[in-house]
C-alpha cells in the first residue's frame, strides 16, 4: 500500500521531541512491502495546507497518524491537542483510510477514536499489528480480530499484545537534524516496560510491566549512527527508568565507554537503584545530568503514591550526585491523595537540604483510566465512571485544594532552582523559546543555574 505517515505532535515545550514512535514503525512497514512518505506537522506553519498538499501529491491509500500527546498534562495552564487531530482526520476522509495510534491514543482508544473520527485505531505498540491491519485491509480480512485494533463504530476491542522485541527506529524519512538543532537532544530507547505501580502512572499501561531489553550491541550501533550520520553529540534515553534493571544499565554504560562514543546524555532514573559504582559507569559513559521521578519529599506522600523508594533513598542519591558534581533535577508531583500544607512544606524542606540543580514541580495529577488514582477519584466523588477524561481532569487533594496554587507559587518563588511549568515559574513558553535561541544541548533545566532570581510569567 501507499502510505502517508503523519506525526501530529506540534508541542514545542519543553522542546520539540523527535517522533521516535513513528520512526519505529517505518522499518516494519517497509519490510512488509509498503511504500511511504512522512509529513511531520511539528515544523509546519499551516498544517491543513500541508496535509492537503501531501494528500494531493502522494495519493496515499492509507494515512497513519501518530498521536503522542493528548494534552500537555499541565495544571492550570492546560493545552489539549485533540482539535488539531480531528482536523487532520477530516481532511483525510474520503481520500484515504485514516488509522491512528500512539501513546496519546492508547490511553483511551475507544474514546479518542470516536472523538477524532478516524476509521481505525491501534492501541499499544504498532510494530507488528499495523502491518497486519494493512494486510487485512488489502485482503478483506476482519481487522477487529487483531489485538489492539479499534474499528470505528464498533464497541470494544481485543486488548493489545506487547511485542516481544523491537529494533532500531528508521530515522531516514525524518528531519533528525532539525529536531537536534531545535531540541538539543536525540532520543534513544534501550528497553520497554516498568514493573512498578505508582498510583497515577500510565507507563506500565503503555509499555507493560515486564521489561523487554534491547541487545546492547544494537543500541551502540544506533548511537554510533546518530553520531556519524547526523552529527549528534547529546542523547536522551526515553526509557521509563534508565537504571532498572541496574545490571543492564551498567553493561550498557560500559559498552558505551568501550565504544568511545563522543556523546553526553541524560535520562530518568530511580533513586532506589543508584549505587556509587553504577554512577561511575554512567559518568564514564558520558552522563552529565539525571532526572529523578521523586514526586515528593514527604514519607507519607511517597507511601500514598506507592513509590518504591524512601526519603532516605532520595537523600543518598542526591548526595551522590553532589559529590560527583553531576547536575540533577527532582520532578515533584504535588496534590496527590493525602497531600496537605505540611507535606508540601516537607518537600520544599527536603529540596532545600539536598540542593538539586533544579526542581520541576507539577501541580495536580492528571487522572487516567485503569490507574489506582482513577479509583480514588471515583471513590471520593471527584469523577464518575461516566466522566470523560479526554479533556484533562486533575486530582488535587481535598485537604489542600484551597490555596494550593498560591502556596506552591509563594514557596517556589522564594527559591532560585524551582521550575513550575503550570504556574509559569521559570518555565513560560516565551522563556523556553528564548533559552532555545542559544542552541543549548541537553536539558534546559540546567540553564537555571544562570538565572539570578525566580521569574514568574517572565518575558511576556
Ligand atoms: C520520554 C518521554 C518524554 C521526554 C521526551 C524526551 C525526548 N527527547 O524524546 C520529555 C520528558 C521531554 C517528555 C515531554 C513531554 N511529554 Co512525555 N513521555 C515520555 C515517555 C516516557 C516515553 C516516550 C517515548 O519516547 N516512547 C518510545 C516510543 C518508541 O514509543 P511511542 O511513541 O509510544 O510509539 C509506540 C506506540 O505508541 C505505537 N505508535 C506510535 N504512533 C503510532 C501510530 C499508529 C498509527 C500506530 C498503529 C501505532 C503507533 O508504536 C510505537 C512503537 O511501538 C512517555 C510515556 C511512555 N512510557 O510512553 C511520555 C508521554 C508520551 N509524554 C506525555 C506528555 C503529555 C508529555 C508532555 C506534553 C508534557 C509532560 N508534562 O510530560 C511533554 C511534550 C513534549 C513534546 N514536545 O512533545 C504523555 C502523552 C499522553 C498524554 N497524557 O497526553 C506520555 C504518554 C506520559 C503520560 N503522561 O502518560 N516526555
Ligand atoms: S512513576 Fe516511574 S516507577 Fe512509577 S510506575 Fe511510573 S514509570 Fe514506573
């Protein structure tokens, strides 16, 4: 079949993110004999015009739309992207079959399909099932029998099956250089899955709870190609947790060091599985910044969010970074079940003590179906089973709802290293645009060291 692959993601905050999910599909689609072109809407000034032109020029049989983000998951400054996707599908209708997938789609497949009006949707990983769906369409098979495939107008679907293994994304049809220039990082995935069960988190739902590790030699070859073919010198590992399983992380780092790859990199890490030895391996392999998905500095809140680590683990991991001179950020999620003024202040106190390069604070927690937080929100009467979550609904503990934003704002503004995207503290779009003008490589939060004082709605 003749395919047009569309990356629908136009979000540029915190930076434009290369559509690695769609690139993962390009190889298997080519292997199945399909021809394809790519339309990436991220850098298009007039998406409807670009889509119409691509449809007229390419005359595709099917359009494969990748929906990475439903919204920016940021309270109170929420942006939803669904209208843009609906517009894409409307333009495709009558000219080609519209198939949609991606992480944003997979979180609420039946609801998103109905909302945007595509012909077919695919929940979960697309490497195996998308070629099978196209085969079905060509041969007149029944797509609803394929795991993960949602058919327009039909209720329900067979749950997706995770792929056993996955390979190197095919980046040849994409503008890697522009993403690197404007985003300052290339992305690489070394494994999929997360075995933990934090109450709000969708990652185990999207990637499964069991870990699937890529062969290390294949990852090294992928990084080598990014360096040689695209001049990349900074990477971000998109794994849910880079340092789990720790043995794998350590083997990968040692292989990167042996291969003398001229790259720096950063990743999300779990404070639970950090040892001095692993940190040494990471630094030797070029790691120059780490991000902890800490969520809170309060023992009660860590327990309530079902985190796998303790406040003491956060202390130890932070001290290790400080000793090694490694930039580190803690990501905080305020407002979970049981959050009070006291637990919020405990978090500020812990951060004052461990002094990270930056603290990135999200206020309110987006509720997704099939999470423990969803059940809590129903039990507390915040939402009903019938509540649509396509537009974001945020959980904010009833114990702190009044004065919540004011408290975080006033405390964060007292500190130079706090960033609160939803409250626009050190993180407005204008500010991020201004920072990106300097062609920064690596995470933008490292730049906070250069700011003299905290900014609220700066530069606007
Ligand atoms: C790493 C990551 C980041 C990094 C990205 C770094 C980088 N340089 O790439 C950072 C921290 C910067 C980031 C930022 C954001 N992220 Co983020 N991120 C992730 C994460 C953990 C992995 C994404 C990834 O690269 N996956 C690897 C690729 C290979 O997988 P994939 O894209 O899902 O593609 C597969 C399938 O989805 C499917 N597929 C994809 N497209 C299609 C199309 C069709 C037709 C088919 C059949 C299948 C298909 O097949 C692919 C291969 O198996 C996911 C959570 C997760 N575990 O998925 C969140 C996630 C994608 N992020 C999310 C969001 C919201 C954001 C932000 C908007 C805001 C925020 N607060 O985090 C920004 C937006 C940035 C931007 N410009 O777009 C949400 C999106 C869903 C939603 N709620 O809207 C997710 C799912 C997390 C969540 N909250 O649930 N993110
Ligand atoms: S927050 Fe991190 S550790 Fe917890 S379930 Fe999500 S990905 Fe796993």
